[in-house]
């Protein structure tokens, strides 16, 4: 079993556990809460928060996109570099979330989206002219990337909502950075 599938199984297990009980309590205990990371040094939340998802659609969408791109990038990079990409995506998305919400005691972030974006944007940088099918619309990968970044920047500055656009942006930046390292620094 590959890394991508193992992570999806871990996300499904953690999410099902949270949904079977008091999910908000579990998210408060294990979710990414930047305020508590700053106040109490609970940096484990950076890692644990990615496994939980708010509902079946959140889990299904992250799992579908992660599976679609993750298998390709896991094969392309190999296990060691792929794990490094995932770690950089985790750190990039977590850092962006931390910087934006570290003073908000009520903010909780859950989900694998930032890590997924690192994988997707790494793929896009390496394959910019590939056609992606986005909501049944074919788009060149680079066009999708620009539209997605614009949407995420706009969404990040809006108040309210449940989407952590800052995690998406941080993960995307980490994926681009990793792919650039692959092209220009890392020996392949």
C-alpha cells in the first residue's frame, strides 16, 4: 500500500472517530488551533489537525484529489522525496494558518487540503500544459492554478466561512517551491 492511500485511510479513520462522538470537542483537542500553539506550545496540532474532516463531502473531495494527484507524484518522486513534499506542504499550510490566526482563540482548522494543494501545485509546476478537468470544464493546468490562487487570495481576506484559504495558499506555495527544488537543486 502506498503513502497516499495510507494517509487517506488515516484521514477516514480519524474523521469517522470524530463524527461518531462529539466532533467539535475532538476537533478542539486535536485540530490545528494556532492560538493554542502560540500560547501553550501545542505544535502537535500542526500534524494531527490534517487527519480530521468536517463532513463526508470534505473528506471525499480531499481524498479524491489527493488520490488522483498523489499517486502520480508518489511514483514520480519516489517515497522519500514524496514524504518530503508532504512534510513541506504540511509546514507551508500550517505556517500560513498560524500567521493568519495565531491571535484568534476561536479558530480551528482541520483537513488535508493544504497538503493536497502542495501535491497538486507541484504537479502543475512540472506539467503546466496538462489539461485538467475541473467541474467538467477542461482547463490548462496553469490557467487553473492562476484562477485557484486568485480565488484563494480573495477568499482569504473575506471574514467568515469554513474554508481555510490560507492553508490552501501555504500548501500551494510549498508545492511550487518543492517542484522548483526538484527542477533545479535535487538530484534525480
